[in-house]
C-alpha cells in the first residue's frame, strides 16, 4: 500500500489552488461557498421534469404554464429583502449560517413534496415557488459572503472569487444539462424530483463550515443605513434611467411556454433530445460570454444593446421556419434546425445580457454594492415575470393550446417584434462602454467594488437565476 507523502499532498493542494482556484487558498469555507454555487447550477436537473410534469401529469395549457412560470419567479423580484432580513435579524446571533441551513431544508422539502404529495396545479406552483425561494435566499446569502471575503482581495486578484462562483455554478449547470433529459427518458418526473430533493441538503450541511462570529444584537442600524444609502443612490439619474431601460428591455412578452408545447406535442421531441438541446445551449452560453469578454467589452452600451436587440429579433424570426414547417421543404430536419437555432440564439442572448450585468455592477456606489446590485437584478427579474404573464395573455388570446398551433407563428412574430420597442429609449443608457467612464450630467459614480452574479440563465428569455420552471430553451 502506497502512502502519499506530505510533499505530494502539498503539491496537489498547490496545483488546485493555482490552477483551479485561481490563486485562492483552499479552505473548508471556500469549499462550502463553491458547493452552494454548484448546487444552484445542478438544480437544473429538474428543469425538463418540471415542464413535462406541468404539461403531461397535470394537463396544463401553454397559457397556464406561462402564467405559473411567472409566479414562480416572484422570490427573485424581492432579493434585496432577504439581504436586509439576514443583516437585521440574526438567528441565534448569526446572520449567514442559519439562513443557509433553512434555505436548504426549504428547498429539499419543496422538491420532496413535488415527488410525493403534490397532485394539483396550485400545489405544484406553490412547491415550485418555495424551491425558487430556497435558491433565492441561498443565493443572496452566499453572494454576501463572497462580497465580504472579496473585499480583502488585492487589486491583482480582484474578481477571482466571483469568477470561481460563476464557474462553479456553470459547471453544475452543464453537468445536468443533458442528464436531465436522459434520465427523464427512463424514469418518472417524480423520481427526478426525489433525486433533486437531495441537493439542497448539501447547502444545509456545508453551512456549518462558514466562518462567522456571532453578534450580540440585531444590526438594525446597519439596515437603516443601507436603506438610506439605497434611496440616495436610486434618486440619481445615473442609476434610475438605466434601470428603467433594463426593465422595459426585459419586459417584452415571451412565447417560451407555447413553443415548448409545440416542440413536444407537434414535433414529437423526446426528453433525451431536449437534454441535448439544453447541453448545446449551455455550452453556447459560455461561448457568448467569451465573445463578449474577448471582443465587445469596449463597445459602448448603447451600440451593443441596439445591435444585439436587432440581431436577436431578426434571428428569432427563424423560429417561424420551424413553426410553419418550412424548414422541411428546405431539406433541414426539425431536430437539426432546432439545435442550430438554439445555439445561435443563445450566443446572441448571452451577448445581449452580459452588458446588463456589467452595467448593473457599474451603477452600484461603494457601500451598498451587493444590495443595490441585488435590487437592480430584482428589477430585471420583475420584468421577466411580466414578460411571462404577457406571454400567457397573448397565448390565450391567440388560441394557442396544447394541440392547436395554428396561430403560434403570430405569437412568435409578435414576441420578436416587441423586443424592438425599447430601442427609442436607448438615450437612457450611458454612452460609455463597460471599460469607459460614465458621462451623465450628474456626478459620475465609481464602478462597483464588488458585485456577484448568478448565471443559471433562463433562455431565451433571460433572467438572473430563476427556479428551473421547465426547459424553455
């Protein structure tokens, strides 16, 4: 039997710290933080199962699924409240660990309920919304931990913790992208829910590894100060004008739910193939982010929003070829067309959404970075909720059902054209790029010292990190 020497163990640890952790020391606390992000990504295992559960097991219509999808994102529209709550209402003297433990237990309970006792549509949406709440709370808490730890980083290491957090969540998402569909081909939706219920428990277990000193009294003074700082920040044109544009840009209606019904009921796509589509879109998302970081960081915000919106709308029209089956007359099979279309649209979607994250981070003045960033993301998520609800109304109005897709082409056309509506309001954005200086008449705000992003995106209507309410890629 070979016993590894201390030097070899040290060498492995050094390799991990240098090559994988980007120079961050390997500690139990860092491992715990990254595991929370990994769980956020791996929860995508249930996305397809939720879609098929709502569609087949509960027999919901496309309009109902779209409406319920919006409801389930509600916890993500009030994220700052969770941050203020944890800051001002410690549990047994601790502000972070107990909330992580409770969020994990809540998520496990929600998924377990879906696996066992849920039989109605309202019961399902209640359980899905609770699972969404679980992830939203853990996301706020772990983001705050990253913000606190990152303040001690040197300038040379700035951003490494966020990169690790994003990368770990992305790895979890990619690992489960195909697996979710492949499993659903062989087991029931409730079985997948039961498997998913084990993942939030990891969050509860690793919470004890978080280093945190107890406080003797609630930090309401800190909370009041944050609220005042937030209000002062939001009153500045340099913040509320871009926030208004981001809301309007994200609030246009979506045809996601109806399109999912079309691909499964009309085209006959099976879960395994939809898993392949998810894998392609997950990898395409990484490609889109790389393209932005490599080539588009110096492009002015107004320019990149304008062109990405126009191109995304134009490319989105290619879905009309699939909906009307014109692709078949062109000799392109439904599956190949869907894979190529999803790849291109996801790349464009990521390129369009990256400036949202960059701009939101830059708007946050020092002192309230994490809370204001969460508030700006909540604005985007609220717009996403409105997008799904308007999509539900349009779906119902056009008479698109689980079997009737005669007017789906009109829904696709309307949803793509409405994405162009915010373009006349581009003046609300700064003329600078992600690497430029602000140019508002008001006093310029310095870039945020720290802002953390959750990156499990809900494509093609992209929000920050909603619960996996179906795979609508």
